[in-house]
C-alpha cells in the first residue's frame, strides 16, 4: 500500500442523527466524567498475578502502570491492564501485576490523593487487553444551552437505535497527531515500545472510523451488508454471514447482534463479498470516505 506522507487532520466524521442540537461544557472537572470498567470474568482468588481495581483521578493509565511497576519492584511488562482510560476523569479500572512466588506488598501504601486501591485479588493469568464486558459512564454537562426538544428527540433515537460507535478524539492524541506519528513510524521513524502501541492504536482506530463514516453516509452502519461479521450484544463473540436472511435482520432489529468493523492487524479481516469490497476501497491512510 502506498502511504500518503502529507499531514493528516482528523475529519469531522458524519453524524447519524444530525448536527448536535445543544452545547455544554464536558469535563470541567474530573468528577464530571466518571468511568467504571467491568471485567468479563471474576478473578479466581489464587495465582501468580495480583489483580488490582484502582480508582484514579486526573491520571492516565500508563502512568499508573509505571508507578505499579516501581512500587512492586517488577518489570514494566509484568504490569498489564485491559484498556486505556481517560486522564481527565475519575476512572475505575483493573490492573494485574505478576508476582510469581511473592507475597502481595501492602497496596495501601501505593495510594495517593489521586489513586486508591479498591480491591486486590489473585488470579492465575495476567490481565489481557480487551477482556471487558464494558464500561459504565456518568457524564455531567455544565452550562448547557440549545434546542431542548430536538435534543430529547435525538436522545430517544439513540436509545431506540443505538449509535455509530466511532473512536473518540482521545484515541488520536493532541489534535490527532498520533495518526501522523504512526505514519512516520511506518516510514521508518524509531519509537519506543509504549509509543509504538499508542501510534498503532491511533492508526487502526482512524481506519475504523473511516469505514464507519462511509457506512453512516450510506445508512447501513446498523444494517446488514453481504459478507459482514456480526458481534453478539454484550459479548466479544462473533460470527460471519455471507448473505443476510430474515433471521439476521430480525436479530439486528432487536439489537441482539451488531455489524462490526475490522481493526487492521495480522490475519484475515473476517469479512467477504460487499463488506470486503467496502474495506478494500476505503481503508487508506487518507482523510476521505466518499
């Protein structure tokens, strides 16, 4: 694939339900954005990995992981987490620390004004990326103004039909520059291990948003396309369907399943027919989705 070397600005990806009908201040203070991470399993209570549920305020995930590494006197790669969480928020998330043959340190000594250990439990395996059943959010908007009736109508549409699940701006770094840094990395720029992971995530998320934008424009973001892969609601399990039948349509209507988009990496994307053609046409490191 030929990589475009020009600087990329993040596009204004299209809305499903029209332009915003109201405006307010989000995250004026960290307490305005509360996130709680839910694991997809229960830690067993025994094993070499200490699982820690940590509430953090105004701190990013990588910083907490580095601090855990120092506190527990382990290598940084021995500290794992399921997903990144916003810095400018109050977030509760899980970390694991590999402590083979070692007792837990006094985790209460790890706590600061911005970090609190809510739970500590052992498990046999380390925490892997993505092993979440989901996240719960509480958002507070301040100084809101706009068209109240239209806003309520849009919220009702979201409740009934869901949203186009774009990756948000925080995934792309300050002014989206992590995408350009990813392109520079692809062209040979040397980066550290942590930065490599962040830049790859930004590039994959950008491409995902490009594909989703195309499907929003063509009004099939939540409709079946031949060759799609579908994900079960509240699950990471997926299945592929060559040609959508009445059962696929019915299950989409009741939101038992959802169309998916690929996050580029190694291996097959898992789609075929029209869905594959869309991916091949629109997955480019270029700001276009027409």
